[in-house]
């Protein structure tokens, strides 16, 4: 196994962030090439805007050759405060994706733990994410529980 280092994502990592995000969508069954390419372009523009302002926090796992093999993203949503969340801030984790040859080596766990440490440092006590079947075991091991979220996609 390669030695893997974890570091904060930067603007120069955007091509890899977009590539891994697309891989994540493809692994979830998205196969419309035109929509995937439009998503790639929109994601690239998004990352260019939000990485410098820290509206998006990202971490990458890099092998000894400098190749990004996995990543995770974090955004903070602001909701009205409530009795169990006085700040109203909710951390949302996204884009945890690892190249297939690097899976099952603890890399995703390390990235997730890095993001959770940042969330704790920010004083945020509520974390959400959307799990794929592949990721559910890891999230459950770290204490995530299933919720009753519902969704409506408007055209």
C-alpha cells in the first residue's frame, strides 16, 4: 500500500475534486454523459468560487506520487437555532469518494475523521450527509444514524 497523506484541498486540486465527484455520481448509476459533463463544469465553477472563501472545506488523500486518490467536502448550513442546536449551524459532509484501487485501506475513515475534527473545532454539534450503500457501514461505525428526511425535486 502507498503511504497516504491527508491535506486541505486547494484551488489547484479542483480537477481532481471534479473527477472524483463525477466518479461518485457514476458509481451511483448516473450515466447521462451530457448531464455529467454539465455537472463537471458547474462543479468546477463552484469550487473556484467557494474554496478561497472557505464556504467549502475540502480534504484530499494523496499517494506518494502526488496523485489524489480520495476526497471529502464540508459545507456549513445556517438554520434557525433550536433547542438542540443553539447556533443553528449544521455541517453537511459530501463527496467522500475513493479511487477503487485504494478502497478498504482506511483512507475514507481518515478523511471523515479529519472533517469531523474540523466540525468539532468550529463548535458545531449537528452533522448530516447522504450515504451510498457503499458508505453506510463506515458512517454507522462512526455513530451516524438514519433519519427520516424526505425530498422533493422540483423541475
